[in-house]
C-alpha cells in the first residue's frame, strides 16, 4: 500500500483527498441454460449452461427429473471455458419423455438454485421452487416439432411493411377443433387493396435439427395441421439451409382444418428471404441458391437446414381483401414415413 502522506496534495485542480472510488457496480450471479431442446433416448446427454458472476463458483450441480414427477437427481458440472459449465447424464438415466432441470451454484457454505434463485437445494424436503428449464428425450422415429405457435410465434422475424411496419402482423388464437393454440397469419392489405407481393415469417430451427444428430437424415416429409381463411389459398413453405440455399413447396390449403404432408422430394430450389430485413427499403430481400447448389440432382440437406419460412404471396388475377387471405397453423413437424 502507498502512504498517503507521500502523495501530492493536488493533481491539477483536483485535491487528492477529494477522490472517492465509485461503489462496486455488479449484478447478482446468473445462469443461462444452453441445453438442446431434445436429446436422443439411448444416448448420453450433455447439458451446458453459462454462469456469469464476478468470480467462478466453487462448484455447480445439474439436477434433473421427469416433468411428470419424481425426485431430482444431481450430476456434477465441469468448467468448459468462457463462463460455460457442462454435465454428462448417462443414457440409462433418461428414458423417452419430457424432463425439467435446475442448476445449483455453491460458494463456501452458500448454495443458490436457478432459475428460481432460492438458497436451497432442489433435493431439500422443503424445496418449494416452481421454476425449471425443460428438455425432451425422444426416440429416433419421433417426429421433430419444427413449429409450435405458443412457443415459437414470438421468436419469428417478419417481412417489414414499408419503413415503419417493423412488427410482425399475426396473432395467436385457439383451434375450435382441438383447443390448441394456432398461428393466425394473413397477407396484409390496406383499405385501397394494396399489400406486399410477399409476406414471410421466418423461424430459426437449426438447434432443433442439430439435436437429432445423424438420425435427421431419415426424415422424408413435413406434416402440417392448418386451414386457410378462404377456399383454395396457397401457403409457400421454405426450408433454408445455412448457405442460403432454399427449398420451397407451394401448398394449396382449404378452409377446413386438415393435416397435410409435404414430401421432401417435392421441394424444389427456390428463393428464401433474408430476415430480419435490411433497412431502409427492400434491398437484399431475396436470397438464391449458393454457388454450385440448386442444380439438377441436388437435394435438400436436412442436417444443414437453418430456417423454416412461411410465405403468403399475391396471386395473379386474385383480388385480395383485408383479413380474407391467409392461414391458421396449429403445428408443423418433420418426420419419416418409414
């Protein structure tokens, strides 16, 4: 330490004894889950998380249990660099079904369990935390849910309408048949009849695709449950790969609820949409196949699919009025017919 008596009385116009160090500016510890949405049954699962604090905790433990109930089981987490921690769960510890998990940080005699922030262990007899993160354990033939409106609608990016319409035009409602949430999506039209030539909703699905590992190669169709707002309307469904190459199928949809299958063999090279959209105007809106892609003999590379896009487009000779052209989608899955 420095003897204050040896320091000058002033530094320029500031007296040395006038300086006061600011209070420590820090936040409480936080934990961000980095687990995959799904893991394959019969295989060990690695769950990761990002732990942010002023100094690393003494240790961290992952606790998991089936969502339907049962006690939590703990697995020690190891540091993985850059604030990340990981825990390996053996294959025999997780069967098919939904699971939930929490993470406890230990420092000295203290322990804090996230996401609730309770100073308890989830194995304590009086633990009352209700919050937990989720993941599913699935079989290789379980259809992959690409779109579930309640969870995914708020994560979508939409075509911007002019320079002011930056928020997506959609709403969630309920299916009168199943009572499940549905995504109401219509082609925007103003009172004069004007509307964009293309209106697209885009959802990043690469984490879901990656979670299925090599088993995703066996997928051969998309299945959708939906209805149109009027008879004979068209929904354009696009799968965009990570290099921008896009595969599109035009689906004619009736006004009654139905399940429809789209074979992947029926998807053809098309144009995807770069969303979120550049500003201003519509520059760089469309994206075509990458160099060397989209030629005869090329096929969708499902393991490289990055985004699912749903598009409504104006049809030649079809008059469109507000609220009358669009679809309601209950779910979209990717699966195998074998």
